[in-house]
C-alpha cells in the first residue's frame, strides 16, 4: 500500500523469493514448491499437449524456437507461444527469401521488408516452398 496525497491506493506487485532461498541453500524447500506446482498442473499440461499436432519438421536453426514455442503452449504461456511462433515464421520467411528468391529483386526486397504483413509474405513465397502444405503450416 502506498500513500497518495488525495487517497490511498493499492498496488499489485509480483514477489518471487525462490531465487533467494536457493542462494541460501534452501533447495529442498524450492524443490517442494516447484514439485507441487508442476504436479498440480500436470493434467492440464497433458490435455494441452494432446491438442497440438504431432511434429516432424526440419527447420534447421529454427527447430529450437518451434520446440520452445510448443513448450510455452503446454505450460500455458499462450502469449509467449504466439509471439515466438510469429517471430519464427518471420525469420523463416526472411531466410527463404534470401536463399530461394534470386530471380526477382523487387520481390526479394518486399519479402525482407520488416514492415510488410507476414501473411502476404507467405502467399508471395508459395512458389518457392518445396512442400505444398508448408504455406498452410506457416499461416
């Protein structure tokens, strides 16, 4: 609670003391807290895991990003999962444009322009994708 000249108002704060407990050597307490948290949410995590499709992709340097986005979704960090998926798709579009679009410099410029809409980029890249289903997966 802070004091304001006109009125008292409540401020919500986030407090995480677990790092301090670890530094103080109280790892068993932290282990118990984390175990309880993970076990309590396990049924929901399993249900979320069951809702995502199986995954067999080769994205080279982007594999770890996609795996991390899936883990964020399973752990119920939806905004983080969506943001990371979006960043991965943007990076994939950029990489595909740089590696595969060599016949049209104006198209390449449009595809690598960060202000362009990502959905439009995916549509423009369709003829450069090796697998037809890739564009729907990117969307």
